[in-house]
C-alpha cells in the first residue's frame, strides 16, 4: 500500500463516490451543477480566480460591454446564488499574487474585489506564506459532502474540450484570437474525503483571516453530486497529500514529495505521469534508478513541448532538459517513453494536468508539479485513489480504464483500441507507437536539448525553482542543498531495494 498517513499523505478516507474529469469543459459543467445543489456552503480555494470566467463559452465573443451581469460567468453566478439562498455560506480564498503574476492573469486580484464588493460572497486574498512562494491548491468544497480537487484554475483561458481542436471559436481571446489548447484533470469525491478537504479549507481560512469556521453540518441524505457526472469509483480508499512551506506557526509539509518517491520506488510494470513541469533532480534520480533496472517498470511521461510564458521557458524548460538528459542516460533497457502532445495541425497543447498512474494500483490527481518548489516551497494538495479491499478488483479495473481513456484522448482513438494495442505489444509505450504508425503522430517525442552557457547556468542552479524557504532567494545555496538531498535519495533507494515502497525510509529523505 502506498498511502501512509503521516508520511505519504495527511489523511486516508473512504469516498462514497469518486470520478476523474478530463479537461475543463466538463469540469465547469459539473462544478456549476454541484454548486446549484448546495444547501450549506460553497468554499473555493484557488491559485487564480477570475470572476469573468465563462462556464460554457460560446462560438462568438459577446458585444463590447455586455453580458457581464448574467450567471453564465462564475462571479455573477455566485452572487446570484448568495441572493437566492441567503443562508448559503460562499467563500473564496485566493492567493494574493504579486502584481507581475496578477498581470499575466488579467489582474484577477483587483477584479475579484470589484466583482464581489457589496455582496454576501466572502472573498479574501491569502498572502500568509514565505516571500516568493505561492498558494497553488485548486479545489471547490460543497456542503462538505462533495469536493473537486486537481490542477484546474478558474480563469477564462483554461476552458477546453478533450478534443483539443484547432481554432475552436469558443477559446477566443478579446482580440478574437484563440488561446492555446490546454489539458487539465480534476477529481471529484463524495463523503469523508470531501469533509477532509473542507477542513483543509478552514485551516487555510483561519490562517489567512484569523476567523475560525465551524465544520459544515450537511443536510441528511442530500448530496450535491452532479447528475451529469458518472462515478467511476465507489467505496474507494482515498488519500490527501499536502505541500506547505514552514512559515510562522505553520510546519513544513512534504507529503507530496514522499508520495512521489514511494510511487516510483514501488511501481512494478508502469509509471505514467502527466505534468506541467519536470525539473526536480530528486525525482529524476528516482526515475533513473528504476530505468537502470533490468526488469524495472516502463516510464511514460507527457508534458508540454514548451511553456507558454517567457519566464517559464527560460527557467522550467531549460531545467527540464537536464531532467530528461538524466533519464535518457539511464534508459539502457529502452523503457523510457516521453511525449509532448500537439493538435491535429501540429500546434502545442499545454499540459497543465498533474496526473500519475502507477500500474493498476493508484491514480493521483492534484496541483503538484514535478519540480522543486511543488515539493517543499509552494502550497499544494493532491488526491489519490488506491486499490484496496474490499473494492480492490473494481478499483484496479477503473484505474486501467482511466489510463486507456486518457491515452485514447491523446491519440483520437477509442479506449478499446488502446487496450488492444497494449495487449498486443505488451506495454503502453509500444502501444502508443503502434497506434500512431501510419498517421499523424499526436504525441511527439519529448527529448533533451543542447543548452548554451546561460541556459546551462539556469538549469544547474534551478533558477526560479527553489527547494525550500532556505534557498528561495539564495540560489548559490541550491546546488549544495540538491547535492545533499540527492545523496540521501540514493541511499534511500538502495535501502528500499527499488522493488517496494518503503515509506518509513523515505520519511528520512524528505
């Protein structure tokens, strides 16, 4: 078992129902339907929250100056709910982003205050964290009965369908140009895990505002689970893992890092990871060790060809090249398969999802990137579903089906085609190659690149990607800290035997 309360996760609960939502069009639809059913509370926790975000964008932009007061946008929608249900407690807690970051997101911090001024929607900005760190958790908790958790922010340029179509007129910008396709994943849970996420929200709220909130008393037998969302899992073991930097009275939490190390060490056949940033040398070393084993698992990685922002291209993209180089050197047995997705016309698809699937045993969805800062500097939350008695067989079947659904959506084929190709070739990487043969490859190779002197310096010092608070603004200390952690990680991997998760030993590393 990978989930270990106190090491690889904070809490382990049993979800009455759970589902995985592929891309933001379906997430926005499900979230709106669930919020309409709310009776006690709607609590939103976000990195970015733009009140002008449309639930269902239309093919043509609205006329200038019109349409901002109807509930097709999340801000007016929440205000209307607060008027129709005066007893409904609606709160939004969003990161108090610096002005340069806020500017890249249409100055959402200023728009939020303006939108909700004079309403009963209680919106606050949270800046209680070390300078340079960010609150990166993304979730909606409704009545403490149903919750959504994952990597999707609420912003106008996040919406996309699983088809990732070129020139989709619903993905318009103000000047009429489509913003790039974007891939996201969100989880939905019902029951005790949702109540635990409600507790996490209340903990953040009291730290940010000083106001303690009582747990939500949900109406009996009334669940806001949306009718449009099919539950893939029932009665499943669910873990919640956090990252938090030490700040004032808040302790450092590195549960997400510990869980990643346990998953990589314990995988038997397959490690499938989708992630926006892949830069952590700790994770690279753990994956490289598995690739060097003669009978280790396949490693299948999916990430963006290049980041959309110039700063991330200068920092994360350059450092990812060093990450990929380490894996390529370890790929003695040819079990590494790394891809970047493109549209039918060859345009990039931004992979913002944070997904890990280990064999048929565990699926993990959250906000945690595979970089340094998500392991110990920023605030993160991931949700994992693990195959365990009495639902082990059904859960494994659902996890396998989810993996086929995700891969099928990349390749534009049916899930049964993915399953048949895996059965024929004996692995997911060879199956992808088989399905792409003879047609336009939608998953293109992701490889390391030769770096110039400046890029080499950025990658070596992980500029913009601190390990923790101590090196956040002292990058000259970062290489020493990484070297120490890498040495500890190598000892931990040797002690764990690479064949099984050893969370007790991993605790010493993180």
